[in-house]
C-alpha cells in the first residue's frame, strides 16, 4: 500500500477539482493497478451524483472506493482509508479558506487546478497560503487551457512568482472530460487513446513519482 493522500483544492469553483479527482482516480487504477478512494467533501455532491450514475449503469468500481465527508471529517476518513488504499483523493468545495486546514493537513500533495486566466490567478493565493503554512508539497495543475495560448507564459510567470511548480502536463479544454462524466465514467474509460488519455496518463505518472 502506498497510503498517500492527494487533496485537490482551489477556492474558485469550476476550475476542474472534481474532474481531476475522478480522472486521476481512474488513471491510478487503470494504468498503475492501484487501489484508490475518493472523498467528496463538497456539499453540492456532484461527485456523488457521478458515482450514483456509475453504479446504476454497473460500470466497474474495481479498485475504487467512494466516501462523502465534511471538510473536517475528511481528515479522519483519509487516515482510515489510507490503511487499505494506495491513494486517497480528497475533492473539496469552492470557498474553503476557513475550513480548508484539516483536508490540507491530511495531504501528502496538494494539487491546485487553475485555468490560464487572470481571474484564476486572483483566486489562487488563499489556498496556496494555507498549503504553504501547513508545509505541504504543492503542484499547480493548468486545466482547460491550450498549450499554445499566449496566456500560458503569463501563467507560468504567475506560478513562479508564488515560488511554486506546475505539473508537466497542461490539461486541454476537451469535451470528453465533461461528456464521459455525464455517463458516470471518465475519459480514460471511454477512450483507449487520444489527447485526454495521453494527458491524464502522463499526469498520473508524474504525480505518482512526486508522492512515492
Ligand atoms: N479540461 C476540461 N475540459 C473541458 N471541460 C472541463 C475540463 N475541466 C473541467 N471541465 C468542465 O468544467 C466544469 C467545472 O468542472 P469541475 O471539475 O466540476 O470543477 P470544480 O470541481 O473545481 O468546481 C464541468 O462542467 C466540467 O465538466
Ligand atoms: Mg467540484
């Protein structure tokens, strides 16, 4: 058992926390043969809905555990789930500054998704501060962006200005991420190859090497 916890956090909604949570989870299972638990701490429960559709459609949940918890409860849940899972992923709600600490403290890695956009730059400071204070390993994930966008350079400058690193993979703006989840699945279950598969696979490899 690796017994590592990844917390995916960012106070701005819609940056891809939930999308990344499930795609990474399935990539760890599918490409690395790991046992993974996802903890949904968002009261909106979009992850729960995904899991429900998944279960109704009898999509295989081999290697996958799903739990819900409050942001506070997540720390305890993660500790418990760690004992018999390789990876525990905590998906967090937006606007979590005040309650973020327990789920950040539980983490071996804090993954912060953001788009290559100034609006996302402005939103990112608070969660970075909390993760830094807790002395956590932090990686920024550029999501929903185009490698060739002029804003990528600006985004990289911004990440450097925070004294942080981003992952080596930029996740593109691809419909398959959205449509697959609507069916209770992920892009890596819907497709054998393609850009989304390449992105998620290489991201899962880097993240594993960072936390091992
Ligand atoms: N890389 C992407 N490409 C296309 N759509 C995306 C991508 N990442 C997220 N989305 C879509 O953006 C919306 C918000 O994503 P979500 O993961 O729910 O964000 P969060 O959990 O941070 O609020 C969803 O409709 C999702 O399908
Ligand atoms: Mg979400």
